[in-house]
C-alpha cells in the first residue's frame, strides 16, 4: 500500500478497500468499486443498525476516507455523490443520536474540561497498563490500532479553521502549525508516528490496519470526521480537540516510559516524548484561546463544546475497555493478529 497520489485520470492510489463486515459496509464497498453515480440498492438502510457496530462504523469510515486520501482505484467522484451522501447521512443520524444519548447530561465547556484536569488516583487505561506491565506485542497492537488516528493526526481538526474567527482562529492555526511540523516535513506528527511504526516493525502505510482494527477504534476515528465535516458541529470539533490536547501529555509520558522499559527504539520513544511537552503547551492555548475565543464570539456553542469533550472521553474509554479486557485475558485486541 502506498500513500495517496492522483493518477492522470484523477483516481486515488491510496490504501486498498477494507473487507466488508455486514450489509451497510458491503453496500458502500461494492459501490466504490464501480463508477461514481452507480445507483445504490434502495432497500439498504441504517435505521436498525448498531450505531457502534463493525458494519455501520466501517461503512462510515469508507465514506469519510473519501474526504481524506481516498482508496486505490476508487473513482473520486464518489466523494460528493448524492446517493452515497444520503446513506451516509442516515448512518450519521444513527451514530449521532446514540452519542447524544450516551454522552451524559448537557453541561458547560468549563465543567467538561475541568473534569479532565485532574486524574483520579485510581485511574486506569491503556497508557497505565502499557507503562507498568505492557509487553512489546501489546505496544505493537496499540500502535496498529492508533495508526488510523495518528496517520491523519490534526487533519480533521483543520476543517474547523475556516469556521472560526479572531482569537480562536489565530490560536487554532498556531497549534495546527505545530502539529504539521512547523514547516519541516520530517517533524509532521503523522510522519513521527509512521517512524514509530517502523521502529516497532509495523507497516506505516496509511490505512494499512483498517481491516485489522475493530469497531471501537473506528468509532473514535469516525467521531472526529463526523464533527469535522459538519459546520453545525464546529463547537463539538473544538471540544474534541481540547479533550485530546488536555489528556495527551500525561498519557504520552506513560507510553514513553513503557516503551523505554520494553526496549523500543528511539523513534518509538520520541513520538510520545515529543507530545509530553508539546501538548502541555497546546492544552493551555486551546483552553484559553481556542475555546475561550470561540465562546466570546459564539456563546451559544457552549454545550456543543462540552458535547465534543464528553463524546471524546466516552469513545476513548470504550476503546480502552476493549483493549484492557483483551490484554488482561492474554489475547489479541485486533480482529486478526499482527
């Protein structure tokens, strides 16, 4: 698999299409193997689909990736094809309705972010596990799962920039500039994660582990694409970004310590060591200037920002529980072992 380029005919030469996992993902996958505009079966519906299940989440992932790097051999006309967008909207409605039901009661952005600032003394999660007793095979699984996020790190958040103004826009652009390497391609955070994967003996190609990854990781990745692609959800996208930056530094410190403990190479350690300091700075900027600036200009988005924070935490905890359950039982957390 290779990174996406465009052929002379405009077709993406990105990752291979993942295998389907049910009727929805099979319908979308089959459509993407045909010319854009080929009618989708009318009987296919997401009304009764599990909003967090493999089938719906993979189908959404296939739709969303058309807005990133696409898939090898897929007609780029599918990105804005009305029939596919109608099915995607139905799946999004199912997904978003479930998130609103599971995220908890509405609250303010300040309340939601305050909960992230202090870790409970009995906190657990993948980074705690990996720091203390994770084995190299578990770090490799973790990296394979997280590659769906980190190889596009900061990309979906960039969609919010044209939807912000003033202080929030300037601050968001400054943080994204750091995420994209501050003008140095070798410092792009997605590139640093690719180096980590190589260090751990994994294939760093974009989208390589989509087939291996379960619904829990797909849900976390799809969440930021859902927020990023809809202007109406700009507050939730800012909340997502704030949650990621607020929780990244302590988790990254633990992961760097764990990687040193198991004797991982310098590139693997460096990715997380880099995030300890960088994200501690970013957290302050995002809370003060991105969130604060957005609330100054659009105070009505307060609950939306909190929704973004809370759904990010909910989906990450669900993923963490999946990983820990598998590892505690000594089995792979992936659909197929590495």
